[in-house]
């Protein structure tokens, strides 16, 4: 699967795991709108590549799609927590999906964002809050 990797050491690295390239472009545009100098976004289009990147790099936060093809965002959350327990995970819920019932793996999620309601300000505020929580928990 494809990936977009950044090499900007002065910025906080965010990992986006979503098979949909349009979601990557949208998140990148939202971040660039108000926090381009603060964050660098890496994209993994698959569960497997997302876990591989998480093993090799240090991320401030991870955004993960609720559906990753044959696997779910919850399954990714369980795997990611074992790899990098310090990284806050934010689930991106796609339009039209119903609010999820509590299931195993939810305890690994820091927050949820609906893609159809996400603004640049909401996304960046959520990323900043997740970063602050990470510092508090450390």
C-alpha cells in the first residue's frame, strides 16, 4: 500500500491510518489551514503499513479510520497500544456510520472525530489536547 512520509523534525508527527487517499488529503488540508508549522502528517493506507510505521517512528498522535478494509480501527487500536502505548489514538468515523457500541479496544481510544463534522479548528484542538494528555500521562 502507499504512504506519504514527512521529514520535518521540528514538527509533531501525526500518523493517519486510513485506506482512503481522499481522507489523507482532507486531513492534510485541514492541518495546513491553521497549523502547518506545528504538525507533519504521515499516511498509511493499510493496517499492516500503519503498524510498521508505528514501530519505526515516534508519533505524537495517531488518527485511525474506523474501517481499514478487512480489519477495524479497534483492532488497530489494540495492536497499536501494544507497540506504542504512549501514543494517543483518535478514531475517525466516516459519514453515515452509526455511533458505535462499546466494544473491546475502545479503552485504547483517546477520542473520536466524525469526518463529516470535522473542521480545521476541531482537528487541531483535538491534536493539541491529545498531545497535552500524553505529556500529563508520561
